[in-house]
C-alpha cells in the first residue's frame, strides 16, 4: 500500500518522518491492529488502544469470559496487546509509526507500558492522568517515543520540567481540547470544558513561551493538537499556528478498517449534535459519548445512583480495570457504572447497552463509511471522494 503524498511538512518523532496525522487511540478495542496498521501503512501514525484487547481474541475470551481471576484476565490482556502490536507492525510493513495509547488511570498501566515496549511499539501515548513516571517505566527502551496527552500549558510545563530532571524530554506532546474531543476529556470538571485556557492558539503560544524559558528549541518537541478536527482547512490552519501535526479520533473510528462492529460505526456516524452528551465517567473525568438507550436511562437514574454509592467488595468484572473507580470505590461524584462492560458492548455493536464514545464535531463524510486512505487524503490534500459512493 503506497503512502499518501502531501505538500504539508512531515512530522518527525524520534528520527521517524511520517505524515502529520495521528490516528487517536480509542477503546475498548475500537482502534486495534487493523485500523492502526492501515493508518501506518499509508505513512501516518496508527494508534492501538491498550485496554481489554482480549475481546478481539476468541481463544482469550474463552479462557476469561466467566473468570473472576484478575491475574488470569490481566495475562490475557497483555497477550492480546502483544498480538495486536505485532499484527499492526506486520500490516504497516515498515511504514509510518505504530503507537500504543495507555491510560494513566488504568490499574495495569505499568504492565501495559512494559508489554508495549517489548512487543515493538514505536511510541507510547499516555493520557487520563499525568504520566510523570513514564520515563522510568520505559527507561529500558530508549528507542520508544514517549508522548504525553495534556490539555493546557500549565500541565505541559509541569510534565516537561519533571521529565527534564530525569534527563528525558517528551518526543512529542498531544494537546487535546476537551470541549471537542471524545471519550475521556482532559479537564477536572464538566464546567471547565469551556475554559479559554484550552484554546489551541493560546496553548501553543504559552507552550512555546515555556520552551523558551527552559532553553528548549521549539522544533525539538512537536505539538500535536487534538479535538474537533475534521476538515483540511483546520489541519492547515493549525499547522500554520505552530502545531506539527493533528490527532484525529472519531473520523477514523468510522472508517471501513475501524476495528469495531458495523453497528458501532453507524451509531457514531448517525449521531446528530443533540445526540452527543457529556457526563462524568467512573474514572473521575468528564467524558463525551452518543446518547443511546442505556446512557439515557443511566443519566436519568444518576442522582439516585450517586446517593446510593458505597464501596464494593469486588469489581463488577473482577479485573479492576481502573486504579480508582467511582462504582467500585463508592465515590459519589464519579460515574456509577461499569465502564468496561458498556464499552465492550459498544465494540460488539450492542446499540441498547453500549457506551459509544464520540467527539463533538461533524464527520468528514457525513454518515458514509469510507476507507482510511480516503480520510487521510481528504485531511491532507482536501480531496473529497465522490458523493455518489
């Protein structure tokens, strides 16, 4: 598969030159080897979401689906992660980059870092918390690029300063705008999502000022902006502002090569603006998703569920996917549902029980499901596939 040509400058990360488009990591299982490998094969950055990838492997599900053995489930997920990385690398065939997205908030965060490095991932992209310890965890793999996901210049300054003391700089930084992105969002509260400190122009300007203060050359840490990007004019405008690349999530989730069930893609592609809602996740972060039958009922019952919140003896699915979970730990102000259960239902195409994370913006091809190649070509070069397709 031939890489896509463009007149936009390439993104360079740890010596690798790639197209200035990063496909965002989307779990559970939405961005696995087929999507990430296809994106990389065309010369861009494909990202595997690390969480609960056993769900793509029938043999691992047979071993664990009814198990209450956390250690067994964790081993299965680490095996699935390694399989997905190897399959993506094979599909990419030496082109682009294969990254792994790891949530700092998951309980097996350190194990996912180690497993991703061992399996040959080119980069680790870490969000949902400050990855202050990532340089130590990946110290044995100096060729692997380390990329934190942050949302404002204050967070960027903190991480860069901490990492500098460890003799490591981020190889790039994803700057996610929580007002537009899907899934877990980089703000402490829903009321913070509109805060002007997250505006791309402001974050870029303030971050470059931080770099100057610290004596860091502007080009040495590429800034990759993410959230609400769906048309080529945005890509070029943001690069002109100083970004080195853009990260795009939901438009890739609904491509032909996306790893989720066709129903998942139809739910995201068919969602209207009024169907997209923001709520508090069990991880203690705001999240954005499509209002489906389950989510509608859940939000109606939420005040009662929060009043009844109490610490539980066991995790619903036994493997304690999160370090801190509102449902398991009885934290009233957090969400009160099993996130893995409902994300897995969405992956499988269950439109009644699934939690369908989605960004807030329009999709490039409307309700149409198109190949990754067409999406990349549109974002980079403005070529829109025929409306009759």
